[in-house]
C-alpha cells in the first residue's frame, strides 16, 4: 500500500508519532529531495531505502512504482515540507494507485496554509486555496479569476516574486484589500504581517523577504461573514 506522510514545514518536532512509525515500517520512502528528507529521517533515526520522486521524474517512474506496490511493497511518500499532493508531487501516484485498486492512506499532519489562515485573523469559515500563481502563461487569467472571488484566498509564493504578486493583487483586487503575508512558519524567524495589499507591497519592496511564504487575502468589503448558529 501507499502512505502519504506529512513532513514538518520547518520545526522538526511537528511530526506525529504515527508518521514516524509508518516511516520506520515502510519498505521504501519516496522523497521529493533525498538530501532534504535525510535531515528529517536522521533526526528520528529512520534508516530505509530512499527513492527520488519529484515533478521531473514522476511520469517516468510511475509504472515501476505501481508494479512494486501491486507486488506487495509498502511505500511512504514524503515531500520537502508539508502534506504530499498539496502543491507538491503526489496526485499522479495516488490517482494511479486508485485505478489499480492499491490501498492509499494519507496521514493527518502539517501543511502550511492552515496555520497561515488562522494566524491572519481573516475569515476562515470559507476559503479557497489556489497554490502558486502561474509565473507567465495564465497569470493574468488567474488574477481576473481571483478578482471575482468572494471568499478568503490562500496562495503560496516565492520570496523573489512576492512584491510583484502583491502589486498585481492590489491592481486586480483593490489596493485596500486586507491581507496577510506569513513567512517562515514554525521556524525561528516566523512572521505574520497583516495590512492592505498596497502597504504590504511597499513594505516588502523596502525589506526583501526570505524563506517560505503564504499569502492570505481577505474577502471583499461588504461580503457578510456567516456567524455560527447558536446551539439549541
């Protein structure tokens, strides 16, 4: 069978006891980057064969992995950080396992957008997760789509594209739209900066950011926020 095992997004302590046990029991651990994963595995004294599995080789090795799984092997899939399949490799393998009646189990655990959403203080009752905005082709189309969205929006972004993205969001969604930039979650320099899109763009233009980044954009003004129903 195949286990999808969430890995810490920063702090190595953010992994479940069950995840460690599954990694110790697996026949093979599939890793997005074996060098990155080795740090985590060494920390928990996990010594298992590692196989690279990433966006550049997943199509090529997929038939071999399915063959091994069908023969009775147990694989655990981990990525550099977070839950496999969330803006990381995993979807193709899971889909092919389902087609071949191979059991798949995703363990609960770390993913960056949940703490970012909660830390932002923006409405969390209903939201959309869009992952990374296209770098070139489809970028303008995506921005126009986001401009029509009435719920809280969650995006991933790299530090060197953050200012550009904030400026474009301000253009399409409005400069005063409230947002949060969450950086280096669970790490020593964790930061959540809450302000308007325009102000955030100006801030990070003067203070270039480093590290992993999640952008949370609140809903447009005038959109009512549903209140929880009172218990009877």
